[in-house]
């Protein structure tokens, strides 16, 4: 799994303190859209063999938690790279390694902010589409987009309309009406999401934890 000047490998228990620190560090940066992992989640993930790390010069700089403990699905519970190590392909390599190791028979899901330009870029580039809306999930304006990996062989449909990420509650109803978010771009300094016709009747078992009438409280990954 070596890629240019870093490597991607499965985390060992000895990596846990560093992974927790990376998660906390990335979640507390000003403007961060990463919710810190709930207590114990990353530790359990490492012990289950579900956490990948990216390492440069023997120092772990990023992690991805691929939760494979659901019976019928796989959930990308969190991904983070330290700010000084970003834009070198680590996040994309972590995701590619995770998807390459996941059971191809199982659907893969994740949840992220519709304003998270980099994360959306990364997930769309590797074949995810956004098909569920979770408005105000983590508080006012803290919306989340539920995404799934397209089944192998399916290609991304082309964009029919663009909407500002900041106006999520105005357009996210389209996700229940035959549209999916498939692209992200920047327009006038604001992330805009490209919507394509993509009817999805799928109801993710992983995302059920987000599907409740009242908002749940952080901390949750995503
Ligand atoms: C998301 C994150 C893990 C990406 O890590 P990274 O190592 O910088 O990512 P990469 O260098 O592999 O880039 C991934 C993609 O994003 C794009 N990208 C990276 N930084 C970008 C930026 N500042 N602006 C626009 N696009 C950017 C890259 O071009 C790449 O796209 P491509 O695969 O189509 O070429 C990292 O930005 C991060 O830790 N963010 C904070 C934590 C977070 O929000 N996690 C997700 C919560 S669900």
C-alpha cells in the first residue's frame, strides 16, 4: 500500500493514542466540519481491525475508520489528515485502500457536511453519491448529507442543476424525489452541489442511527 512518500496500513493498538489525538486536533480546528468520534469508537475500531492509518517518515498523519461491524453494510465512520500533511493524496489513498478492502458484496455508506468541499470532492471522485438529507443533525445549520458508493458498474449520472451548500434545507427535499448529489464545486466562494437524476429507494442500515425525529447530540463521527 505504499504511495509516493507515505504508506497506508492497518492501525495497531499502539497507534491508538496518536489516532485519538489526530481526531481531536482535526475536530477542534477553527471552521472544522469534523465531529469528534464518540468515546471508545476509534479504540474499538482499531481493535476490530477497521482503522487504516497513513504514515510518513514513521509518523502517523491521518486515519480512516471503515466500520465493518454492521451485518449488511460498511460505514466510513471518519477520516482525517493533519493540516500540515493535507493535499498530498493521503485522504484519497486512505479511502481507496478502505474501499479496496471492503467486501464488494456490501453497500458502503458515509455521512458528511454538504459544506465539506474537500471531503465531498474525495468521495465523489471515488464513486459516492449523496442521497439522504439530515437537516440540522448536529445543531442549527449543521446539516449532513448521507452518501453511498455506487454499485460497481454504475457510472455517475450527469449534473442537471446546481445548488448552494449553504441553502441545503431549500433543495435537499430533491434527494427524496429522484435526485442525488454527484459533484461539488465553488461558486463565488461558496460550495455548490451538482444534482443529477438518480432515484434511490435504498434505506441504509448504517444511517438508521441518524434517522430519528429529534436531533441527536454530538459527538458523532461525520
Ligand atoms: C478530508 C481530508 C481527510 C482529505 O485529506 P487530504 O489528504 O488533504 O486529501 P487528498 O490530498 O487526498 O485530496 C482528496 C481530494 O480532495 C481535493 N482537495 C484536497 N484539498 C483541497 C482543497 N483545499 N480544495 C479543494 N479540493 C481539495 C484533492 O484534489 C483530491 O481530489 P481528487 O481525488 O479528485 O484529486 C482532510 O482534508 C481532512 O482531514 N479534513 C478535516 C476532517 C474532515 O472534515 N473529515 C471528514 C469528515 S466526514
